[in-house]
C-alpha cells in the first residue's frame, strides 16, 4: 500500500511535468512558425511563455529571443506604442538581467526618444557587464556627458577651489556648527570635508541617480558610510524628521553655474532657511555657532563688462548680406536662442558660457569691470526679494572703442569672512564665464534708431538687469553716444530724475520705431547654425563643387547664364523670370540636402541652373525663412521644396525624388560640429549611392582624418581626476573616472594649451563614393619631432567635395570644432622616436590607440 500511495501521489506531478513539456514544445514550434511569417509580436509572446515555464532553456534560445525582441520592438516603435515597447524590455530584462545586448538595445530606444539620462544608465550597465562590447562602449561615450557632466572632473582637479572650501568648512565646524547638510553633494567631497573637520552629523542630498550612487561608493571607499547619510532627493523634498531628525546649523553647497543662479541656488536656500536650517544669528548677539544657522557660501558679488570678441560675434550674429551669391534680405532676422525677445515659449538660459582665456582670437574689454549686484545667502528676506525685484538699470561707460559683441559676467563667491573664490576671466579657475551676446542692439543717436554695433570712447552702454526664472538676465542693451551729453558721473545705481526721463523718452521712441513688424520672419538658430551661415569658405566651396557636377551632367546649359539674379553672363533678369514662369524645366536636375539644421545650400544650388532643390529642414520657422530668402533671390516657387513634406515615412529620408527620377547630388552631414563623425554616415552613403543617376555625386565624396601627437596637461585635467592630490587625499578618482570618455570634443586647437610633439599625419580615409577604398583599421607610423610626454591625439578632417574642392575643419574660420583622443597614461618620448598608431573606424566612431 505505501508503494501504491506513493504512485498515486506522484501521478499528478508527473502529469503536470508532461503537460509543461508539451506546452513548451508547442510554444517553441509556434514561435518558430511566427518568425517565419514575420509575426514578431506573437513569436515574442510564445518565447515569454517558454522562458517562464522552462528557465533551463534561457541559454539555448537566448539569441533567437533577442532577435525576436528587437524586431518586435522596432514594430512597436514604428506604431508609437512606446509603453508596450518599454514593457517588453522590462520583461526581457527580468529574464536576462545581466544581458549586455538587451541593455544596450533598451538604451538605444530610450536615446532616440530623448530620454538621455535613462539611456546613459543602460549603456553604462552594458559596458560594466561586458567592457569589450564595442557598440555599448560607443553609445556610452556619446551620452556620458549626461550621466556625469564634464565639469565634475575639472572642478575636482582644482586643488585651490577644494582647499578653499575645506578651510571655510573647517572654520564653521570649529566655531560650533556640528550638523551639516550638503545640498547637491555630487561626489560627496564637501560632505567628507565636513566630517573630516569634526562635524557630528553630516547629510548630503543628490537628485541625479548616477551621482547619488557614485557618492555612496566614494563615501564607503573613504570609510565614512556610517558617518555621512546620503539622500537620493532634491533638497526641496527633504522633510524633518522624515529624512533628517532636526534642523542643521550649517548648509554647504556649490550649486552655482557660470551665471551664479542657474542651478537653482536661490530657490534651494530659501527652502533651506524656511525648513531645514536653524534660525540665522541675531544681530549684536554673541551666541554659539551651533545654536544658529549659516550657509557656505555666505555671499556673492557679480561683476560684468562689455567686450569685443569675433568668436562670440560669429556664433550669434549673421555678419553678411550675401553668402555665395545668395542675398540674405533684411526682412529675415536671425537670432541665437539667448535673445530673449526672439519669441521662444520655453525658458532657456539667457547666456552661453565661455572660458574667455581660451577663446579663439581672444577678446578686448570695451568697459571697465562694473559691479552688477551682490547677494547675501544668509539673508532669507533678500533671497526672497530677488525674484520679485523689479528690473534695474545699469550703465557702463565705454573706455575703449570697438564693436560691441557681448556683456561678460563673473562673480566672487565669499565662502566666509576669510575665504573667497573668483571666476574672473583673469583668474586660473575651473569656472567659465557667462556670456550675454548682444543681438538686436538698441542703438541711439539722441533718440534715433541705429543698427551699428560699434561704440567709441565716451559712449555709455545702458542695460536692464533682473533675476527671473532662476537666472540673472541682462537685456535691453542700448548704446548712448557721447554726443547726447548725458552725464552719469555722479550716479550710483540709478539715474538722476531729469536724465532718466530723457533716457526713457528716447528709449520709448526707439522701441516704437524698431518694433518688429508682425510679418517679418524671426528665425532662431542654434549658435552653431549661425556660425555655419557665417562660414564663407564652406558655402563658396559647395557652390564651386555643385557647379562642376551640374555642368558635367548638363553641358548644354550655361550655368552662369542661369544664375537667376542676372550676374555672370549678363542674362536679362526679366527674360529669365519669364522663362521660369512657364513651368519646371523637364531636364531639371534633382539635388537633395539632408545635412542637419538650417542650410541655404539648396538655394545656392537653385541659383546655379535648372534644378529642383530639396531642403530637409524641419522647423516651420526655418522653412519660412528659406521661403523669404528664395523670394528675395527671385526663385520660381517650384525650385525649392521641403523634402520631409514629400515623405510618407519620415524615418526613410533617403529615397528617390520620384519613381522615375534619381538624384544628381546628395549632400550628407558627415562631421558633427563637435568634431566627431556623424552616426551611421557610411550606411547613409551606401543607400545614397543607389539613388544617384550616372555621373551624380555624394557631397562630400571622401574625408581624410588628420591627427598629431601633443602634450597637454589641460586635456588630462578635463578628462579624468588625477589621483588623490587635487582632492586633498580623498579617494574619488577611481569612481568618477569610470565615467571618463576617451575623446574630448568641442576643442579649439588654436587656443588649446598644448605642445605639439609630431607633425600632422593622415590617419584614415572615409570614401563615401568608393567604399572599396575604405579600411576599418589602419596602422600609422608617426615620427616624434620634440621630446615630451604624449598625453593626447587631437584630430580633424579634410572634407573633399571632389578632387579640387575641400574644407579643413581645423581652420579658425571654420564652424567646426576639433576633437582629441586622451590617453589613459602619458607616454614619454624623445625626438626621433617613432610611434605606431592603431586607427580603427567602427560605426562612425574613430578609436586611436598607441601600439607599444
């Protein structure tokens, strides 16, 4: 009987097991059948069932499951079923939590959808799981700036800044401030300073998940994990006693940007004073520091001056009325995003940032530095009144004549009575300066409008200053010529009543006379797009190369005579317009410009002959501006069209212009402004070659990559924390250096502090027209011409539109910046040595390593 009973009890189990195996087998067969029919959604559901019922099959079906997941995710993406897509990846990662391929693919979807922080997290996880996974590494490097911003490395390497903060914190703690809250702790370095100084209770809060986790690792590595409590919270969300037991006596923070207020220091300190800090020290009372609240930094003073700077000018003002024969009419006004009056709906920073000591071409001060304002971080009422404070006027007497390009701002951070830090352009500092480009200057000649940006000694610059949206704003900049005779010598920060009334009347008349007509297009371009529009060599080079191709394809046409503005052969403009109005030339050649951002190349092409030029600009504002430019250049309407409006599926940009037509020229964006190669450019070139008719060309036809060996301490300091010395003995470098990237971008070789150790050498060729000339890797021998330490390999490009026309991205007038590979370890070299560089090109990324 016991045996019988055992058999009876085992039957249900064995029956269930047989049923499970049968279901798994049928589901696998169904999944395979669905894959054959490209029914990826159903196949994915079958595989989920199989893997949940039979976890032992995870390894055998892993690759097929990944393929099914990726195909199904592509379908969901195309159908905009975003939540379903994320659900699929979450299910997949539950089954394969340590699969680097799935993590990387999830990151790619997130990145395409604009979730860069989240994408970077998945890329980083994939790299940690498999450090040799090339796709994940390249993806991670491209988004690492969003995970850990590059200024963390520069600031942690600034030993002077670190020591000054340490000394101020020591003073506060030694005087009795024993409980400390570090707002925006970052790596946790200020919290560790407080603990080292002897604080009894230290709390640090950090909103970024990546930085919070990094700080936890850093604090643990320095054996302070039991003494410092870290919170993954915004300081505005900290509650007592939920997160910290009671109010603290000291808040330390460095949540300041180049414009001082841009990281929200005012809002966070108002909240801290109201909810987290002890009451401030009463005046004229001698009490222990532990019984009242205080803030480090204690205060700040902001300074400003007007400057002339060609580099700032070419990135924020269009400096010409004609580009490669194309007239840029006054009826289109171009502005960069910093121009507050340009009609932007969203809040954007009203300034850019520059390290003026390294700006190409330098700068020239047009005024003396002037105190803009002060702020006391230990005065709650003053902090609360900042946002509500009405704009106030500031005047700067011009001491040196020149062209007014920007107002530059910096500050002195007073940590306590003894210790301060300055971000002045004349200081060796890790901070950049805030730059307010002058656009749409309100010029005055005793009340009359003037469009000139030149100022002369004795003139006065007037501007309005305010604090809104957590930013310091400098706006309504105007120039008051000395002939107007207004005397500002006896004023402090307000005008005398009579002169103020006179100025207000003049400004009122000026603003009325310069008020924009509602029909005048305002075109807001990125600063890089304005620099491109100002790049004369770029447009002239394209004009010449396109002329050559069009002439070779249609030799019967005199291209110069087809120039619709009537230049060249002297063709009668009216006759040309009459001819154009009859309809599109049946022999018209098709040109497609798929370069990113705002581009006038299609209009340049349209002036060269009988063509149909297609622009790929997306923004309505940009299209409207191109229409106005086309009309000003007497274009027939059908000559310029917007390519994306012709596409049924915008993701497939590269396709025939018409079922029976092919392209004569396709213009691709090969090099990013940052100095990197555009992603998937070789794949785009492969498709483009199939869309060209005989004799058609891709521009550029090929690209040569050049580089040289240099010694640059600056690049080392900007790329990785250099040991424990700059961080005053604290072990931070190994943790934050996990997020270093091998390539630094947006460099200006003309001002980069470096010593060249070799001559430029050709490293690689990327041929878009003849792929047989391409090689994924190459070894290059480089001769050392000067002894030193090789720390980096800057690289740039010669972009060949054809054999006769090329562009050098290292030219100072170029809108492109340069990039550099920074070596993990410097290599000592002697003059006459030879190094071998291993240059590899993989999926639009270049890696350069030195072979020992």
